[in-house]
């Protein structure tokens, strides 16, 4: 969290990423950023910022990956090293474990942050912009090779850009081709196909879905896709924006459908990380896994055997043309010590050159945001990811990026986990979510 390279990546559907951002921000009502979490990030920053720009400048680079955690770290490290070598900039890397970084981000930005840091497009970027915690990057744009769609995804409600995209990836249902071939299974297209496939898997002693939610966020992807399949993309985005009721019939339908699907999933998901769930799929113990393409990081030994399909339709009137496809990238912290050097670096990080260096130094199935990036080393997952995203009619960013960060982290993670512990108490779970949504969204 290898392929071959060919023609440019399809990007027509990326326009809808901007539409999803606008839909979320219609109801933007910030509750104030919670100050909490570990102090691990607070030590970042300081007074040794160096010259403001040019050769010999110092830029502190905060990364939400640590060495040994997977290819994602290798990509970021390769980009930082290349920029330092090419420009003479002293790039000081601060690498932090992914979940710790996210949980501590508010404290980090309000303390002594690094100059440039890894972050996400969507509502969470916009929240920081609204609260003055990240720097206006309008003078960094336009960026050669970066489409208007990505510029829109980098734009906050004030019309200014605060983000530079790096790459994106779809969430889909992953499986091992050899396991499907050996059993004569095929990706389902309808609800009936889907249910029949899962029943057949169980009949052969294979758990249909790998499932791990010890980290809290993976199950958000299941909610997202069920809500978009049952209630449609527009309802989903309005719900994320606080414009729909969490205790209404639509959301109860999502949880009730999820309850009927849980027997097809690995039991006790709260005691299992996403990597452990992926390993079960890699071993053939589970037939499928709903996750982002970073799933390949955890099953590198069988990565060439992976394929995926979009989650099938559950309601023919709604179809299956929406999916989560988060955009990752970079921001400049308003509290960083070297703003001009940070802007110079972040613009380079969005370039085709930077994307090529990242892809050449790590086998990670992500798709470069810059259209000028080479695709010659893309593997099968990357190529198919580009095709699937290009064919999607509507694209969401993911629950914890599409809604208020406080709501996602302090309400939805524990609420979904409560549901997974007791899936029969749908009324209680949805009533609790709505009560807390009232206080956050107003």
C-alpha cells in the first residue's frame, strides 16, 4: 500500500471527483479541530529552517509512512531523495506510522509542523484550509500535466488551492485469479450472481470475504459501497455532508443489508488488521476482499495473481457505476518554517518527473495523478484501475475524507464497530449516530 506501461491513463471520470468534493462541501459546518492524540508529531519543525528558497534551503518533509511498512514509504523516500539531489535542498524527513500520523494530525498542525506533509484531497483538506492550518498554494498552480479535475479536487470552499495530488486508487473486490479459475468462479454482475457465488464459496469451505477492522477505518469502505449501491451516489454524498438523516430508512437499509452479508465475512473483524485479512485472502482461505489496491502490499508473494471487480449492483435501478477512489498528495503547513522552499518542493512533487521516480523505485499499484507520467512500468492492477476509474460515473473519496474528520473518527469508527459487535441493534446504532451528527453538523 509488476505491471507493463502503455498509453495514457483514462481520466474522464476524474471530473466527478471534483463534483463529489463540491457535494460534500455544500454542508460544510466545522465543529472545530480536536486537539489530542500522541505527541509524536509535535517535535517536528524547529528553528533550523535554512535559507528560504534555492540551493541550500531546508525543507522538513512529514511522511505518513515508516521504513519497512511497505512500498508506499519507498515511493515517498525516493521522491524526497531525488528532489534533494537535483536542487541542493536539505530535505529532512520525518516518517511516522500511518495511523499515528492521522490520529495526531490536528496536534501536529497546531504545534511546530514540518513544512510539507502528506495528506488527502476532499473534506479533510478543506477543513484544514478553513481553519488556517495549511497554506494557500494558488501560486503553485497550474501544474503541467495536472488536469482541471485534479485542480478542482485541490480547491477549498474559498476557491483557492491548498493541495497537490500525487496519485489515486480505487476500492474494489480483490481475488486471486488462480483460486477463481480452479473453482470455475466468475466475478458477479447482479445481486443474484453475488449471493450464489458466496454460497458456493461457503459450500467449498472458503470464507467468501476477508474482513479486518482492528484499525477502525477499513469497514468505512464497506459502508460507503453499500450506501452507494442501495441509495445512490447523490444520497451518499449528502449524507456525508450532514444533509441526510442517519436514523432514516435509507441508512437503516444499509446496515440491515450489511447484517445479512456479515455471515459471509470473516468472524471477529475487530481483532484483525487489514494486512492479516489480506493474508487470509492471499492464502486462499477467503475468496474475496473489499479494499483499495494497496492490498497488494500485504500479499506481495501472490500479487501477480490478483485481479478485481467493482462491487456488484444491489438495486438494478441504481446500478454499480459509483466507487471510492481516494486522491493522495501533499499540503504545506501554515505553521511550517520555510514557506517558499516548501512551495517549490510541493510543485515538483506534483510533476511527471516526481511520479516517474516514485513508480521506478517501488512496486505499488497506484495511478499517477500527473497525465505526463510514464505508464510503461504499470502492472495489470494499475492498468485496470485506470480503466475502472475512467469508466465510473461517480467517484467518492472515502468516508473519512468525504465528511467532517471529527465525525468520521469519533462517531463513525466506534459506531460501525459497535454494529459489528451487535449487528441486530440497528435502531440503537443509527439513533446514536444521528444524535452525535446533530451536535457536529448542526
